[in-house]
C-alpha cells in the first residue's frame, strides 16, 4: 500500500537552513505538497511541486523532487523562530482502488534562538 | 476572512452522546474533505464530497459516523454514541480541484470523557 514517511524531529539554529525530508512508495501523484501546522491549528499549504519538476523555489522555500528515489525535500532558508511547527508532506496517491490525499507522519521543526 | 471555518472549535462530551460538527468551505470550492488527526500523527482521510455527492468513505468511518453536504455548500459530520477512541482533532478542508491543493479549517477538537 501507499506510504509517506518523514523523520520525526529536526532542530536548527535561527538563521541556519532547515531541510525536511520525505519518502513515498508510490510515484503516481501528479502533485506533491508541503503543509505547515502550528500548535492547535489546522494545516496551512506552504507550497507544492508538479511531478515533472525537479525543483521549485518560492521565496525562502525550495522544494526538491527526486522521482527516481521517490524522495521529496523542503529547504527553508534563513530559518526563523516563527518557522517552528510541524511540517507534513502529502501526495494525492492511489489507495484501495481510488485516489486519496495521503499525509506523512510530520516532522517537528524546532528553531533555537 | 474567506477561509475554511469550522464550528465548534472545541467539544467536550460524555461517552455515548451524539455530536455534530460543521464545516463551511471556501465558496466556489467544489471539493470538501474530512480528516481525523490524533496526537503525533498526520491527518487521516475520513470522507470526501464533490459538490453534494459523497464520493469516498474511509474504512475508518464506522457506522456511527455520517457526513452530509446538502446543496454542495457547508458540510456536517455527526458521530453517534461517541466513544473515548473518537477523541481527536477533526479537520475539514476544501479544494478547488485544480491542483488538488487543500485549504484547511482550524479544526474541531473533540474530547470524549
């Protein structure tokens, strides 16, 4: 079945770059997404990448996609304390005969001042 | 603010009671999703509407759960005879369907005592 995996925790110092990684088992998704969730809140769409792209840059965010290795990453440049949150990767993947939005387990990013 | 709204934000109930949650999607979004999120996990898909039609239901959605989207606008999620295991954050998201990007509401946190 489909699976989306992320490392659980990442800690960086303010001003450094953060790289959050995601691996998935099925490459059928046309788009792959990154969401941010702050405590007690819903998820906020940060960015997405079309599956035929290798890279997408959006201000401080850079998404890299390696379809061969089924690996997606989110790089946050000049990480700020306000970036502390849980980050989820997601894909629209086939499961049980249909397509569903599948989220990773989430990576908790802690930014140290 | 024209984002996705959910009501109530918090609900505390006793085991065995029925609860109903409401979601108002972004207007003109024809797709609406319900998810359940427990601590330390990503959102798990529950059900999906395209306009007023409920197109998909997860196996997680037992007979005690029912969702509606009359007229293709707001949606309700009802849980009958609540159990302690139903305690979770219930998230609603809407999507215009173009890139399957989802816009989440703040969630309803349910606590079953």
